């Protein structure tokens, strides 16, 4: 690495970087006396090393071992998995060695537009307030198959994974004068769910098995989006409805630091957030399985057109 710094004309960066690296769940030092006093503490508690917000959520979900996935759906989506060894995960971010715990390689997947796309559709396009949006969600949840004959692409802000293409754009195909806003909303939800299924499909093609999924975030408050995603994934999902998994994960890291558990793995197993299992609907899971190749094919066929449109948007 020093030769890289030298090539960029910053050879002295090595000396200016922190020389001590504290792993997640490690002890940094006792809290400074002045800080403890400011917080009104009589003692000086140990300060433990935390981690990146979504990454530390892996501990709260107890998906620290290979085969587990933390799926956080909100404004955007992040899906996190760990590998036992380095492997080809082209199209995704990573693998990062020892990013959370030693001996594991962290892979980060994600979708840029998710809840933001649904809020934009309900608010900006349909002019709905919060109550109207909630009623629309309930309408679609009661009849999710109303999107039949429509296909949307969820690339409203480009694609993060697995295509890593910022110039992709959203699309809605199959429209007729007979479609309603509930149909359009349902198709948009399905497009996000198909994007999630596509992430898992490409991971599988790269040899990354996902046996257990823990889901959290704003997605759990949107019944239509949540169920569509579980159907598209096609496997049971653990849903954490109440807890912020990053806060739970932070507590697990702190517990490991003070020696309450021998390591992060044991701390994650003991501190995992409560969850309930949500099963896919067999008929809808089959529908998504048949739609995924169409979603993938439409992406490739429309890519040149979407790139041209993105270029014109940048020039406007």
C-alpha cells in the first residue's frame, strides 16, 4: 500500500493514519474523565469499537455467518452477506476481508430506489397524503395480482447491484387506458421485489447461498411491499418489526468488548432481535419466478435506450 500512496504524491500518509486498528467489539480505552463528567457518570466506562451502521446490524440480526442475509428496506435497500472465503462476487460491493469479524468476507448488495420510489409515486404522482398512501397500500395488499400484464423497472436512480449501472432508468410497460393507480402502484412494488429477487439470483449464480434472511426497516410497515418481496425471494423470511438492528448490533459489540461473551458470534446469537417468520405465497412465488427472466431481459433490451435518455437528462 505505501507504493500506492507514493504514486499519488502522499507518501507520508502512512505515518498520518491511525497506527492501531481496533476490531469491531474490541476495547478502545476507558472513557476520558472529562467526557464521563460531562455525561454525569461517576465511573469511566469502557469505550467499545462499533462499526458501519448497516454492517453492525448484522450482529443484531445474527446473520454473521455465511448463509445468512440482513435485508434492510427503507428509502433504499441494502442486503448484506458474509462469505467464508474470498470468491467472485462481481457486480456487488466487496468482498471486504475482516470488515466485521476476522475470517469472514463481507459483501454488500443494494437497490438505490425502493421506499423513495413508492413515496414519490404516491405523493408526487398521485397527490396522496399519508392516509391516502396507507389506503393504497391496503388496496394493493388485498389484491397483489392486479399488476398482471404490467412490467416496471425500478431503476429510478440507476442500479447499484447487480448491474452497477448509474445510467439505467425506470420504466413502466404494458399500460392501457383500463389501468388504475392501484395497478401502477402494484407494478412498482413488484419491480422493487423483482430487483431484490434478481440480487439473490445473481448471488446464487456466483455461488453464494442464502439460507436465512432477516428483514427490517420501513419495508415492514408496508404490507404490500413486504409480502411481495418475500414472495419474490421465494423463501421464508424472519421479520424484525420493532427493533433497530443497528442499535441491537451495537449492544452486541459492546457486550463482547466487556467480556460478557467470548466473541462477536456468541454475542450476536445471544442478542439477536425478536422476529416472526413470514412465508411466501406459493402462487405468487411462482408468478415472480416466471417474471424474473422477463425483468432481466427487459433490462438488457432497454439498456441502450435508457442510457440515451440518461445522457439527455445530464445535458438538459
